[in-house]
């Protein structure tokens, strides 16, 4: 059985663990949203200054969030996380630590504030990015502080940095709540740095009504699982309650194209198949397989390869085993596994396509009519497709076992975070 939610312990501990920013709604039954603030510091800014800046952003944006959602917002400052250097970071590089803080809090959302440059999918440096599925937003002070040529960097306490930072935080939290860009202006307008900004932008009336409807669903109960069976069951129930989020995340991730971003995985899959396709034994096996066996072998191998990548590389979040798991962390793990399955299907299609090209273009057209193991010297299109599929299945397994994911953050970066700030 699941234990009562540890969220109650957060409320009980509020006397000793005070939030750094609170915006209360007076209405009865107003939901409460707990947000963790995590400062990730490189070598450019003192950690205390970055924590103070993150706290100021929370204080500036809390009232607007409360007014827009009709919920009480409480921000808690977490112990800062040091970075090994101040080099550019993908937002997915903060996901493990943010997810860990989320389940330890527990929190409904986590906002990471870092002084490191933040990279979008296009490798462009941006001020912030959000992952609605994992409920993690990342705000970078780097783009806020950069000034024009021959001008010094803006200090963290500059008014323009403060209010533009609050605008970025509100914008990204809006994405976490399901809001999209609004060209008409306000908090969800496509972000651009405004050196004259001296106030916090507002959510427009239509979006405010929408966020108010969503607010009661933001706080979620956390569960404490005592066994692997209970943990798996909780993950399955989370996916069953949110099938739309799972399907939408997989559809927008372009997961079947994932092998194109992982050359080591693709090479490990394709290289051995280039030998197998010219092997007589491979063609003998493929020609004598029935279609049902070949299809079952392919399905089982794709699922096994995805599961192997998931658990051998510890792609679940948080990476450290914790008894307390929130529903969205469970949902995040389900989506990562689903994206891996779709990615291995894409790898299967890639390798199978190469095999078909070789079979139709490279092989002499009359070669198979003289194949000694054939009773009937006619090789049909179905036979060639089955052989290509069999070889591709072997390639998927070898790719997963020998190649793996050379960069585990790429999967999360491409699949979980928005393309645009």
C-alpha cells in the first residue's frame, strides 16, 4: 500500500523550513503550489549572490502567479549545486539534480537558476527553457547580463537584470503550466531582453482563466513505495491517468530520428549488418524464417534494446533510488522509456532501409536464383523484406549492447525540453 503523502511533512516543517517567497490567495480551498529554487553555480558568480538573485525573482513573480492561477505559491530555496565549470550547458544536464530535489522536497515544480550559458536545441544561447513534462524550468543569468560590444557585463543587482529575469521565470513557469507563446504581449510573449523593463509582466485575462482551471491539478500527491512491484504499479497508473501527455511528448520528441543524433549507437548497429548482409548463413536463416517468427523476434528485440538502454545507463530520474516518487517523476520515466522504444524503432527502420537498398541495388538480380538451399529459386519481395528485417533486428541488439548512448543528456534534451524559450 502507498503511504500518505510526505507533502504534509512539508507543511508541518514550515516553521523551521520557511519559504523565501509566498503569495497567498484568500479564497477557501485554494490549492497550494510548492516550488523548489535551485541555484546551479559555475565559477562566475558567488553562490550566495545567485541564491539571493533566485529568491528575488521568486518574490517578484509570486504575486502574479497567484493572481493568474488562484493558488497560493510558496518558493523554497534549496542548497546550491556547484557546477564543475562555467561552460555552456544543456537544460537536461540539470534534470537529475532537479528531479532529486523535487522528490526530496517534495515540490510541484522546480526552477533552476544558473550563471552558466544555456543552450537550446539549435545550440543558440537562450535565457530560459522549460520541460512541462518534468515540471522543471531553467533560467540562465548569462543572457541577462551580456551587454553590447565594448560595454561591461550588467551586474546581477541591476534593475534590468532583475525584472528581465523575473519575466523569464514567469514565462517558463507559464510553459510548465501548459501555456504557449502569445504574440499579443504579456508574460507569454516571445521573450526579448528589454533594458528599460522595470516591472513584472502580467498574464492576459484569457490565459489567467485557463491557468485558474489548471491550478487545482498542479499540486499532486507523492507516494512512498516499499517494493519494486509497487513502484512499477505507480508508474503504470500515472501513465494511465495521463495518456495524452505521454502520447504528446513522444509525438513532439521526434524520437524515431533520435539515432541520427547518436552516431555511436547508429554505427554500432549498422557496422555488423554490413557483414551479415553478405553472409550466406544470414540469408539461409532469413529465407527459412516464417513471417510471424521474424516479426516477434523484431518486436521483442526492440523492446529489450530500449529496456537495456534505460536501465543499464540509469536513465530513470532521479538517478539515485528514492522511496518517495511524485506522479510527474513517474510519468517522466514512462515517457523516457517510450521515447527509447520509438528511438529503437527508428534505428530498426534505418538499418532495415540500408539492407533493402543493398539487397535491391548492390546484389546481382540473378544471384538468388542459384542459391543452393532454395527449393524454389524464386525470391519474392516479401522474402527480401523479411531478410532485411531480420538483419536489422540483429543490428538493433548490437547497437544497444555495443554502442549505447554516448551522451545521455541528448535524449532528455531533444525529448523533454521545449525547442523555443
